[in-house]
């Protein structure tokens, strides 16, 4: 029997590239696909010499053609930070709607199992804490985050419809804040923002009074949860994240300590519809997948900081500058 074949959309992104690594390590034939709007070829360039890795430079919002058989599809293509989807709102909506439709159609055609990347953003600014999968959310459809939140909600609806009406094997992971090596430094996410500021000797910018909370999961834990979910028989959404919750103000203090920066915290205006609190309830994942995160924030932050600290000047420059221009259609 040959290798199992898996298509990973958003392969050059932060999570997509870690997924490529994991499935290569597990001896799959991996087809990575990315339109490189927010993804970076640097994240996967080490895979190009491998005979069981292929890369398609393609926008999944357009018809997807993959020759031959396909066992699995992971749909991870999407801008995924507030700054990105404010800059490219239409692409964000298209990849979550047209993109998922193409992926599901391809999966039907190939009789492949699909896993889609959903998000804690489907809960919006939650009125229930911590968030369980049964919570329907509190989303402003026309707010600045609406393009992302509603695309992801539509994506879940579409995926369940294909599951129910076409009997497609589908999995939905609701991803909470995740961090680790390969994140971009310029996408506005809080962890790379703080680390980038510390490395450049700038003050750390805390939005609002810093009392809003998040719960940060190290990337290896998340990938492990996703692989377990893919191989499970559970079709409804499953939260994967680390429930260790912290306020953004305290998080800034942790980064100051970790990096040894002599800079301070400066406060900036809280972005509109910024969720006040977020913490996954992971009891479902624990029960059906036997999964829980293993890497503490202290360990994970140390690995991540070392990664950024050891980048060359050229690599750091690339992490700080995006490549939207020229790609936006
Ligand atoms: N944040 C901050 N300073 C920054 C960037 C972000 O205080 O330089 C805050 C942001 O307002 C939010 C939290 O950190 O409350 C997490 O932001 P991120 O964009 O990483 O993720 P999300 O809001 O989507 O969870």
C-alpha cells in the first residue's frame, strides 16, 4: 500500500506549515496549497526537496484541481488576524465561503475526509465563560471582525450540510489562540507584537486596560489535537486550545520578564469588538480524543522567543513585512 495522500490548504501559513511537517513526519504524501497572500514560502522551503511533498501556488477560492486520489483534505487557508482581515476583508470572506465550497466539492469527488479550521471567533465576544462547543456565540456580523467570524460560521454550516446531505466525512476544529515559531511579526497578534517590540527595543503596546483575557496554546499541542480529531469519528465541532487563561496586561509582564527588555508597557485604544475574555472548555476533546495540552506557557514562550531571537536580520525583515501587494485580486 502506498502512502496516504493529504491536501493542506494554507500550507505556507503558520499552522499549515506545522501541519505539513507533521504529516511528512507521519509518512504521508503531502500536497501543500497556498496563494501566498499571508503565507510565506520560507515556512515550507525545507520540504521542497522531498519526494513526498508537492506545492501548488493556487487560490482555493477558485476551482481546485488535484490529479489522482486523495485521502484527506485539511482546509487551513485564511487570513487569521484582525489586522489581516481588516486589510483583505473580501478575500477573508471568499476563502471561508467559496474556498470551503471548492474543498468540499473536491472531497466529494475524491471520497476524502475533510477537516476544517474553525475558530474561537465563532463565539464572538462570549457571554458564556469558559466557552463550550454548545454555545452559539455573540458575533457582530457587520463589525470589523465580522468578515472573519461570519466566514468561519458559514464554513461550519456548509461543512455540516455536506456531512448531512452528502454523507461526507467531515471534522471541525475550533482553534483558540495558538502561538509558536513561524508566526509573522507584523500580523498584529499579541504574542508576535510583544516579542517584536521587545526585540526592537520598543515599548509593549497593551490595548485597552489589559484586563481582557486570552488562553494561549503552544502549536505542537494544537497540531496533536488536530491529528487526533482527524482520525476520530466525531463530526461536530471540537474546541482545541489551552485553558490556562491570562489577562493581556499580565501577559505583557511575562514577556518583559522572558525577554529581559528594559522597555515598559504603553496603553493604546482597545479595538472595536475585541472579546473581553476567552477560555476554551476542552472537556469534549479530553473525553473523545483523550487529548489535553502538555506544553506550559512558560516552556512554549521560551521556545518561541529563542526562535525569533535566532533569526538572521534578513529573516527577521521578512517576518516584519507582509507580501499582500501584488497578490490581491
Ligand atoms: N493586543 C494588545 N497589544 C497588541 C496586540 C494585541 O494588547 O499589540 C490585545 C488585543 O486587543 C486582544 C489580545 O491582545 O485583546 C489578543 O489579540 P490577538 O490579535 O492576538 O488575538 P484575538 O483578539 O483574535 O484573540
